[in-house]
């Protein structure tokens, strides 16, 4: 009897291991595996005209242009004074004149840099508000950045020249 119950119990356990062929998962690709995950093309939004922003940009560009003209005139003066001060001792009259001219350049460069920072802030504020980029603002930032960088390079070259570099 014991062997019969053992045989019946093993038959029950083995029956659980056998499954029909229809219950196995298919090895064919699933529909989600064939789906493309490429982001769809979306039209790029275009910024509409903004008269208030245009006037702010124009005022800041005017500030940068004025500072750039003043910087160019001051740079010519500084070049003359730096050339005179070459080889002079620190603290001499020629050296002090050159240092004063370089200080004036720094002041004009700072004015242009502040205006550039204000342009950058306008662009950052637009982005933070979820607005699309404004082409006139971006163009003004690019031009102002080039001018400020050129001023910085010229001032550094003059400073290196007076320091014997």
C-alpha cells in the first residue's frame, strides 16, 4: 500500500511539471521591441516681436557701443603712455601716467561688461519664464561678447607691455 501511495504522490508531482506546448511564451519579438524610440520632429517655435524687449536691447547695445568707442580712444592714449613708460621705474611719473590710463581702460571695459551681463540676464529671464529664444537678443549678446573680449585682450596686452612682458 505504501508503494501505491508513493506512486500516486509521484504521479501528482510529475503532473505539475508537464505543460502543453501552447503555454510556453513565444520567442518572437514583441510589438514593443519593434517600436521606434526616436523622438518625433517638432516644429521650432519662433519668438514674436516684443517692442519692450527690443527697446531694452537697443539701450544696452547703445551703452556697449558708446563704451567701445570711448575704450578705443582711451586705448590709443594708453598705448602712447605705456610706450613712454617702458623701461621707466615703478612709481616714476611716466609709469604713473600709464597706470592711470590703464585704470581708465578698466573702467570703460567694466561699463561694457555690465551691459553684456544685463543682456545675458534678459536672455536668462526669458528662458526661466519658458519663453523661446529671441534672435535679436541672442545676436546682441554675441556681438557684445566679441567686443568685451577684444577690449579685455587689448587691456591685458597693454598691461603686459608696461610690466615688461
